[in-house]
C-alpha cells in the first residue's frame, strides 16, 4: 500500500483532499509550508493525524480560500486560521494565519511525507511552532499534550534540538 493510499484510507477519503490542496497551491502560485504534526512526521517516526497545518504566504490566503471554495471545500474562518474541509474526507486542513509563522516559508524544504512531496518548515521551525502551540494556555489540554508529545518525538529524533527548548519544557520532558 502506498503512503497516499494509506493517508486517504485513514482519512476515509472519497477524494484526495491533500492532492486538491496541492493543486490549488500550484494554480494560485502560493508559497507554502507544512507545520504541525504532519511536519513532525517529516523529521521523526510518523504518527497518524487527520490535521494538516499549513502556512500560506499571507498575500495568497484569500486567493487560496476562494479557489478551495470553488472546488467545493468548506472554508471556515477562525482567529488564527482558515479551516478547509470536505464531506468526502476526514482530513482537516488548517491554514495558519498567525503572522509569526510567515518567516518559516523562507526556510522550508521539500520532504516526502506519506507519499506526498511537500514543502515542510525546517525542523527548528517545526519545533518552534510546537513550542508556541504547547505554551498557548487557551488550547485544549489534550491538544497541548499532543504538542508536548510532538516536541518529545522531535527531540528524540534529533537530540541537539533540546537545547532550543524553554527550560520549563526541557524539565517536563525529563519527568
């Protein structure tokens, strides 16, 4: 079974929503990079997730949202994201609109993740995004615990990253 078939099987995908997104990004000539748990999979042992967190160049977000809507995707706006979903897939795409992530685009690299060739934030940027998410007390505890687990996965895969963590997170990883 290929990575793409696996990903779409897990997402109950009647349609390949991730491929649709990649086509939209190409059509709109949008610079992007993957962050979040799927990006962690590019640097550590993969874990299945139905969330795809992605950064799109700020000046292209509206164009990407319009193209997604035109393809039948549901677009919902939240404080720091635009969420794209389809009734034909359980994969949830979150376009992060928090301006802090924009600088990740220039350091992103091409990586293979579950059969897809994707632009992915650098490992240090993925770690930084996970730290921001973990430290955000407004997030659900279960999400923050997943962020901490992702931080741990990255540090286990690349131990030198531990020195970039805030002291309180380094301590939590030792407990």
